C-alpha cells in the first residue's frame, strides 16, 4: 500500500531542503510509519505535499538509497528495505547536517581516496581508465548543471575506487553516496570568493591532474593530485563554515 507523506514541518534555515526531507522520511521509516516493502509516495506527491522541487526530492531519495533505507526499481517506484542495524559501520546521510559534519566526512575521504588514487594508478585496466575518462568528460560537459555535475563527480571518484581492484574502497564510497560531493551542500564557488566559471575551471583542472597521473601509472603523482584536490575542497568548506558563522552573527 502506498502511504501519504504528512504536511511539511518547519525547516531550520541552516539545513538544506534535501537534508530536511531525508531526515523526515528516515524517521518515518524507522518509526514504522512507512514499513518494509512499502512503496514511497511518488515524486510528484512528495513535491506537492512537502512544497519542494523535483531536484530536492531526487537528491533526498539518492541519499536514502546511499544509507540503505530504500531501493528504486526503475519503472515501478522506490521501496523501503530492511532498516539497517544500529551495529556495524554506517554513516547516515540524515546525520550529516552541518558544515562541521561535512568537514569531518571530507577528512575521512582524504584518508581513503589518496591511497585509492595511488592503487588505481598501479592497477587500472584500459577499460577502467576509459570509464574514468568518460565520467570526467560528462562532468566537464555538465558543469553548468549542478545535478549532472555532482552525479558525474561522484562517478569519477567511484570509478577510481573501482580501479583499485579492492572492493572495500568501492563499498565505502557507494555507501557514502553523492552527499560526499561538497556541491550538494553549499555554494562553494561563492564561499571561495570566485565566480562560477573560475570555480568550475579550478575543479576541472584538479580532476584532470588526477586522471593524468593515473593514466601514466604514476602512483605518487596520483596520490599527490588527489590530496591537493581534496584538501582544496576542505579549505573551501572551512571558508564556508567561517563565512556562515560571520553571517549568523551579523
């Protein structure tokens, strides 16, 4: 039976609409209001009842998928899975709600993805390298469209993890989902005091440096390029955190 979503609750200003929707739906699932095997309301129904855009709904569902709460069956709908056990490793996207949380996830990524890039440089196949290149091209082509760029950005990092030949790298990034991409959290270009074009060009150059090092099988250079990219992202997020605090006090 398809359940209806209750009217939207007041949303705190410092949390994105997608994060609020994730938190609300997650709680309903855990409380049993939407039970295992039941179908979530349609995108249109959630949009109408919550007063949010289709992009917000899709991002929220993507995060619910990453947390293992739901799965989408193409052409049928999105269904609730077994509620994950509280034991064992997991990062619930609904709990990553502040810039401080995002910075913590970024530090976690740095510890994993630097080595991921190095191993990918040593172990990638020609098909895996081509897949990374294609994701990078899609990212560059969709740079002006946030949702497309975020999806391609995530795929770029996920494919590098896959090229390590170690499934645990892939499992960790798949678990985290697109929420690890800072562009899903804030207007990083604005916070970094750069216009959108400069910001996009800077990101594109960082990604190209990572790819080039992997392509020439230079593990040390790949690690260095990934470290530079992620530490730059962390610095942009840190600036965002400081800017948000200043604005809150003004």
